[in-house]
C-alpha cells in the first residue's frame, strides 16, 4: 500500500487500515496485482496496475495516447526464491497488463547490491525481459519501461 495510499488515506497507517484500504480498491474493481500459486498454496505476489492508481512512484509521465501500467513490487515466499520465478512473475504481469489495455509497463527495480527497495525487483531481471531504462526515481530506483507493440491486435 505504500505506493498506493492517497494523501487522504495517509502514510504509515496500521496494517488493519492498509488491509481495509486494499480490500476497498479490490471491491471497487481497481486492479491491484496477481497471486502466484504452487498447487493450491499462494507463494508469490506481484503488484501490477494502471500507473494512475499509484502515487509517488516517479518516472516520466505517459505521453498522449499511452496507457502505462506499473509493476511496483514482487514478493516470493523464501522457500520459492532463487528458482527464476521472478521472471515468471514479470512475464505474467506484462501479459496481464497487455490484456487489460496497457501500451507500456513500467518498473522501478534496484541494482542487486542495493540495501533497500529490493522488493521492487532487480534491474537485470527486467532488462532480460526487454525493459529499457528511462530514468531514475530517487537515488536507488531505476525506472525501466517495456513498450507493448501490437497490444491492440493481441500480438
């Protein structure tokens, strides 16, 4: 919720309040992300939604006619890390955004040695997925974009 909370909702609210805010978004039909499962067990989360549903992420404003979705964070259970699943999460998030009208997906990863914001993913994983750097958001978060060519025709 840190990147989603509006000024009215406030920052640094308690977990029950943040949970209620997130459930309110879901109830209103606002996309919030995807869950990844191992069988019936949820093991991963990726926050992917239209950029305008977030606040303070940084990065360039969309140009006219562009619909940007933001991939703001990824979480894997420790038992499922170091298996290459981040690549699967990125691919699933990109496809979800594409199916829902995105013309570009933006991410805010850090370098692998970064001491913070590691939940936003690492630059090399996004580069392998075809994202290109378009700027910085603060001193650690890179802004990378993937333009989705052929989104309207389903290519």
